């Protein structure tokens, strides 16, 4: 696989991981995904605001071969 494709796959994994952490943080503050998305959008976090409204794309407990220490 080319370096560029590996890079894009890595960025996608990082974005999914970040999105899930933002979703968990919102839930810790008793915010629904929709409320959190509205707040994030208001403060110009447009990508993550949109992303948290979709189903999770990453299993936070599956380290997988690319995230192994």
C-alpha cells in the first residue's frame, strides 16, 4: 500500500478516535450528541460537530495492529 494511502488511513483512525473521545466527554457532562453538536458548531468545531452525529467508527478498546505499542 502506498505511503499516501497509509497516511489517509491513519488520519481517519485518529479522527475517529478523537470524535469518540469528544462524544464521551459530552456524555460525561450529560449532553446528548445533538446538544453537543449544536454547541460545537456554535464555536466553529464544524467537523467534529458533524462527526459525533454519526455512529461510532472506532472501538476504543481494540488497539489493533496499527495502534499496538
